């Protein structure tokens, strides 16, 4: 009996010496990232080979282990947090008395982030580490001169009925870059699409000193007089009547007559312009061009790199 007790004591002492310390195993997970749906995770339970295995997280964010009756929530947890969850489940179902669990992420599921629009290098990359909007824009080498005032972040989420659902977050560029607001530099987990829309432009053509395409920071902020000022004023022999050609939902252009002389004399209120408008000021000595002819001229000038079209912000 004494020999048996001595053997048990020695065995217990040896087990205590060989047992790994309860350190944070997730420190070895590079990069540090929460577990997501369809990730492959490696689970090791000390001295219990039947529970040591790799498990794929299901699309709904849960995982199953043998011997456990209930499935466990894994999505959104850090590896160290999942270790605690698994150990608690093994204890509560009386499978192990004091389990030591190690969790590592063996494979991240594909988590692409796409950056497109008015950026210098549109790109799609994998979110293998925590990423912010500024990080994503930096990977796209920053904004172009034609970038609009907003960054649109589209997220795709699974609905309860299985269909896709999207949410769009509008982040002002000024809050990211001009006057940085840390709350606007939101975290991305993968699966997002980042779109930087091109700034709205008004094309000013005809009898002005500097025809061109001039940027609108916000829809509705520009007027006819402002556009004429950006075009450095009227050229000689400008007509008293101007025209705005505005594109409709079906792609066709509608004509809006503008009493230019009355506006200049402050007899009539100024007229607002919208993005993609063509403001045409004809010569009073020549025949007026049609909207179709103007669009062809603009398209030709843009394709040929004509200096007549000068893009401003």
C-alpha cells in the first residue's frame, strides 16, 4: 500500500512538472484577429488526443467538438477567448476536470477588401490583419484629384432568410484627412467594398474665356454665376441666353433655358447647377450648337487630351 501511495504521489508530481504553464497561447497567432465564419482553427487539449484536431467554423459562426453535446460560438472571439469557452464547456459537461486548451488559427477564410473609384491604384487585398479605412486607402496609394467628399463603405451581411444584405456607411473625407476624427477611421474585418466616388463636375463650354470642367464638392452647391467665374468670365459677343443640358435617369439630356443677362444684372435669381450638367453659352453671332454636338465635342476633347477641358476642384 505504501509503495502504491508513493507511486501515485510521484506520478502527480511529475504531471505537475510537465504540465504546460497557462500562458496566453494566442500571442503566437500572427496576426491577432478575431475568429470568423469558415476559418479553420487548430484546437489542442493537453493529454487528450481525441479532442485535439482542426475544426472549420461553420458559416453561422459555430463549431462542434466531439463529446460535447452543444455547439460553441466561435465567430467574433479571439483565440484566447475561445480557449476559455472550450475549457468551460469541457468542465460543465464533466468530460475533463481541469482542461488546458490551446487554440490557434490555422487558416483565415478569404476576406477580401476592395478599394475602387477615385484612388490612384484600385486594389483588392486580403484582410489578414486588422485594417482601417485609412490603411485601405493607403494600399490604394491615396486619393486622386477627382475624389469626391465622401468615402462609401459597403458591408455585406447574411440575412436570417439566407439572402444577401448590404449596409452603406458614408465617411466624410474631411473627417479622415483634413481634420482627422479617429471615430471615422473605422475598422474593417474583410468582405467590405470601399468606393471613392469621383467629384461631380459641370462642363462650361461656349463663349467663355476658359472653357473646362469644374468640380462641385456637393450636389447643388454650384450656380451659373459661379461656373462663369471659374471659366474666367464671358468672352466677347456672348449671347444673352445660356442653356443647361441636364442628363435624366434614362440618359437623355433636357434643356434648361437660363436668362444670363438678367442674372448678371441681378434682375433674376441665380440658377443652380448639378453634377454632369453642361452649361453652354453660345456666341450671339453664330448658330447655337445642339446638346448632341456639345457632347461629341466634349468626348472628343477628353479622348484627345485637349487643353480646352481643364479639370478643377
